[in-house]
């Protein structure tokens, strides 16, 4: 049985408590083992709990695996495309980020005949991927995320401030430096995503668009937002491999 799934990203990780049909609870945690212990206690997890994880951050992963093992738990790692029930139809399938494949795996069983899916994961980086109606992952695009763009502008210029984007700005001229950066960050991300989706859509009629990641609520214009998409993909892959 799959008890808990973990999605380890570049800046944080998410735990998903599983039930027989899906994810029943989600916790967002950092690198602090005290927070891990608190969450473990809150969920009343016992030794022997079965964990499945997928990670894009090795430095975050090994300490967590060691800690879980010390608790007497069973840890499974998803780290290869052959573990995923999706046809990875790209030039180097072994190099595709495992989080991108988890998103595709989450949607694989939901595909309608002939309906492709554009998958937008708007986190530290933004990925815009394409899953065909017959379940083939054809790759996609990787863009810098909003936070990454903001830090680059601040760190690699002499005077631009670090800006945090909390809401979608209007498409009118920014009247000061902060407003100008906000518009640049937002419309660079949204326009890039929109252009890619339009390009992908030339390959299939009326594709479904699914969003996930921390910036999804800010950027999404069409389609559906699935905050737990990557966790659900890990759960489905775990069941397939169990």
C-alpha cells in the first residue's frame, strides 16, 4: 500500500497522505527535520510507513531518505523514466525531469480519445509539456520562473530592486521601476506560455490545458488548476510499480 508520497522540488517539498482513491492531505515542508517530525506526528505515522518519492533536488533528497529510514520506514524512489507508465517519446528520455513525467503520469489515465493535454508547471522553472491523446509524452519547453527572473534582474544589474510578484499587473505602462519589473515578469511568463500552447494546439483540436505549481493561480487564463498534480502522479506511478 502507498501511505505517503513526496514531491521534492528545488525550493521545498510536498508530502501527500494517500487513501485508496487519491491524495487526502498535503503538507508543504522545508529542510528542517523538526518540521518533518512534527508532520509525522500530526499524521500519526508509525514505523513501517511506506513512502514513494520523486525528486529534482538530490541535496534535499538524501538527508530525507536517511531520516525516514531511521524512523523504520520503507522508502521507494522514482528516478527513471522506465518506472513511469507513459511513453516518453523524446531524444533522451533518461534526461527528462522526473517531475515532468509525474505530471504526465497523473493525467495519463484521464485522457479522452484523441484529446491531447498541455501541462503547465509554473514553479521555480516553468515547464510547458505536451501529452498526446494516446499517452505519449512528446517533451515541451523550459522557461525561467517568475522568481528566477526577478532574482536575475536584481543580481545581474547595478540598480534594479528585487521584486516579488503577488498579483497580476495590468497591461499598461508601469509608472515606476517596481511596476515596470512586475509587468515584465508577469507578461514574459504568460506570453511565453500562451505562445507555446498555441503552437502545440496546431497538432490537436481543442487540447486540454492543466496547470500546477505555485504560480499557476497567478498565470492561468484557461484550463484547470491542479495543485496536487505531481503528487497524484507519484501515487499513480507507485501503484503501477507496487
